[in-house]
């Protein structure tokens, strides 16, 4: 594992190495890729060091994909791209070359050597049913955990408000 001190994307975020920044806010930056598949390719990088996509907080993911949408529109309307890919490589086996997650926005003009695809295989309906059930079970467990957490937070907030109210009542009576 590479530390964020050695991570090239962390160095870009900290302006320790040259980059061609096109966007920056408190959570993310957008930079032109110095090794693009096509003119105008952009990397959208979270400022915090996250190695895996699933570690990135939802608000940061939302910002990353919102920016990808804007960049894609600009690539089509202002650069003449005919389309674009929005790509996240998560894990070395999926093509991730840096230990810092990023979103690639890859314009398509029609003449670049970009291959995004896979061999299609006919799925077994029984296997699909098993996979579906497993997803539903896992997502339901996650949803239940989130609902319990929200319920606990709501109860804690209500208790805190009661304590504040009672303290205020006592304070008024003392006056």
C-alpha cells in the first residue's frame, strides 16, 4: 500500500507536482490527464486519499459524478466529441494503476484507440435468480442498519432536546 505522502494524486492535490487544473472545490479537483486516450480527457480526484471507490463518502461521489456530467457536456458542445466514457477502475484487476481512486472522463471523437468492453456470455437464469436474492438480502441488511442508525440518532436528539428543555425550565424557576 502506498502512503498518501507517496501517492501521485495526493501530490497533484497538494500542488507538489505540475498539473493542468480545470476545477477545484473543497472536496475534489479536476485535472487534464497528461497521458490521455483522447484530447480533453479529465481525471476527477477526491482531495482526501481513498484507495477504493467504496471508501469514498457519498457526498464526494456525488460531486465527482456531477462534475463528470458537466465535463462531458463541455466535451461534446465545445470540443466536438461525439460521446464520452465515465470510468472508475477499482482494484488492480480492473485497471486501477494508482492507489487513489479517480473518475476518468474520456471523450470519444471516433479515431482514438479506446477499448471499453467485455466478452458477453449468456447468463444462467437460475444463477441470476441466486445472485439477485443475494443482492437483495445484502442491500436490505444495509438498509436496516441505516434505518436503525437514523432511529438511534433521532432518539438521542430527542433526549438531548428534553435535557436542554428541562435545564431551561430549571434555570427559569431559579430566577
